[in-house]
C-alpha cells in the first residue's frame, strides 16, 4: 500500500518541474538502454509527467506507453499533460504500484522514478515490475541518494534542514534508497545490471533550487506532529533556503539520481 507523503495542491507543478529538470538525464539513460520503435513500455508511478514524453518519442506510432499512478490529482495532471503534448499511444491508468493488474510478461520496458520511498515494500514493487516485463525485457529504476545535496557557499543551516527532510521520509521509507538499487536489481535475478549516476548543478535562481521549500511545505504537518521540528524552526530554515536560492552567487548541487537497469532472463 502507498502513502504519498508529498501530497499537496502544489505537488503537480513540483513534479512537472522535477521531470523537466531531470529529462536530459532520462534521455541519456533511455539512449543507453536502446528503447526501440514499436516497444511497449510502462512508467510505474508516472505522477504528473514522468518520462512519458521521452518514451513516446522513442517507441513512435507503432509502440505503446502506459503511465500508472494511484493519486487522483496526479492522474488528472498526467491526463492533461498527454492532451497538451498530443501524445498519441500514451495511456494513463489508475493503478497501484504494488498490484498494477496489468498483463504479465507484456512489456519490453518497465520503469519507475522516486516511487520506492513511498511504498511499504520497494522489493515488492520491483517484483511487480519484473512480472510485467517480457522475457528479455528491461527494468529500470531511478532513485535518490541525498549525499551530494548541498549549497555552495555552504549554509550552516542546511545540514539541519536536510536531516529533517531525511527523518520525515524515514517515517515512511528510505529517501536514500538509490544507494541500494544496484544490489536490489542484482539480487532480484536481473541480468547485465548497469548503474549510472546523475547530478544537477543549479544556478541563477533556478526554480528547482527551491525543491526543499516545496517538499517541507508539503510535509510540514507530519514533521511537526512527529516532533522532528517546530513551525518556528521550519520557518527559519526555509527562509535561509529562499535567501540562498535568490542569491546569484550561490549554486546548488542536487541529490544524486541513481539510474539502474537490467534485463529479465529470457528463460523466465
């Protein structure tokens, strides 16, 4: 069962911003994998946008792309995105990542990004993804590792806010699960498991520099109720992020997005 800790009215725009920020690296990953025209693909937990566009461009008119999510606002945003972009052959379905109810062994490519921290069992989601893939199909996961996330010049307040964010996600799952996905895919029996790490360098007030503000604002109630911080402390810490994001002499290095993919055995 999922429990989306970031659910909020602003979440659709945050997810679209995130998808656009990471799209060049998604494109690089898909090129390395070699997505082909005519392939059938599924984006598990696609949110408001996911990688539906990059997938559609590669599979072409003869292929098929399915995006699934269970959050109603995100599904509505995904439907709107597909309409706005004129993405034919892209279907959006309401499904749970733990039990998609999609056909078994039916997809050439199965993908998720930043879903694992929001589910009870990332391993169960991975098993579901493998079940959806055809023998010889590719399973790809993109998950975060917060180690690299920082401001430069350094902020004395940022380590405290980062620790609060990690603790808030810890109420539900592992925000740093990107460190474990390579081993997870190997232990799941996938072949040719490959890892790629991506990180963004943001400058000149890039809107993605304010990601901590959006995330903490969505989780504020849970943070305070769990005793992880107070409203007063959060206001002070978020004001520091806002000040640094607006400073043209400040850069932000994002969390590392760990991209890992492998092939389902052809004998499966």
